[in-house]
């Protein structure tokens, strides 16, 4: 059976959440619309879905998780399910978990999601093993799965970027975007962890897990957005399998 029917690829900037951008929300409207579109495509196809993001450690967040983005300026509550959460919102959740919860609430308010975080500094070998492990897990399920991959590109694309400017960043970002736009798993698996770290490519580990999860399958890629607002590379799209 299919490992997964569809993967949605979205970035994790807090500016996806309109309340955090205020009067500047229009500047990121295209990015936000693309992210919601990708999420909607995912939830319309799969029976169940989970999210993969990066953080300092490997962890799992189940559908009882509830958080708030007040650490970014506004107390917007997000959750990983549509039910009533048993605990108060956690202000210290990883950004990938918060964005997954926000996207779920906008695109699929009646659904639930599990989020698994991957260490940002995980080696390419570790990512390959984790992706293969996840493939075996999903293969054993009787349901079709969707996978939401939350990952950012280089944060060194302009002089005003969060990581300042690095002249190598544009080439690497183009390589990443092109690989995601064509479901090129070999290109993603071959990303250099040290180079990506130096260029602030925060999503490298998540993309390498996705490459291993896809394996030798042939996915059809759809690009919905690529750009670098505020000097950070963001890609939005889907990988689907018949």
C-alpha cells in the first residue's frame, strides 16, 4: 500500500498568523494563502495526517497539545485537535508545533494532528534512518496518510535577513526550491548539513526525512509558492502519489 498519499510542504514563520503581522499582513498574503491551500489539499486526500518539523530534540506532540503564540506578541491559542484541551496553553512549544496547530485550525478545524520534531542538527544518516522507520510505521497502517512537512530555507539571503547576508545562500536556496518543486529526493538527501547550518537553512533535517520517507517512489510535485520575504527562503507545495 502507499506510504502516504500526499505531503504538504510549508514554512514556519510566525508571520503566517495574521494577528502577528498587523498592518503588514497583506505583504505575506500570498505565502499565507499558499500554505492554507497546501494544507487543504492534504486533508482532502488523506484519512489521517501527521506533521514533521525541526526543534532542538526529537519529540512527539499528540492531539491533546495546546499552545499560544503570545511569545511572538499576541496571545493566539492554537491546538492539535478540535476538541477541548485538558490543559492551559503552553507558551513554550516549538514553532513547528504552533504553526501546525494554526494551519489545522484554519484548514481542517475538525481534524486532529500529531507532530513529531526532528533535531535541527541531525546528521543526514540519522534523517535517512528516521525516514525509513517512519515509512515502515505508516506502511503497517490500514489508513492512507498525509504528511505535513514544516521547514524553512536559508535566513541569509539579504543584508537585512535574520542571519545577515551570505553570498552562497542564493545558490543553495535555489537548489532546495528546485528539489522540492520536482520531488527530487536525491538532491534533498545530498544536502550538506554543515553548509546548511552555516547558511541558516533551518529545515534541512525535515526535508531529508521526507526524502527517505518517499524513498524510491515517484511523487508528483506542485509548487504553490517560492520567495524570500524578509530575506528568508520559503517554499510551499505538495507531493502527491496516485
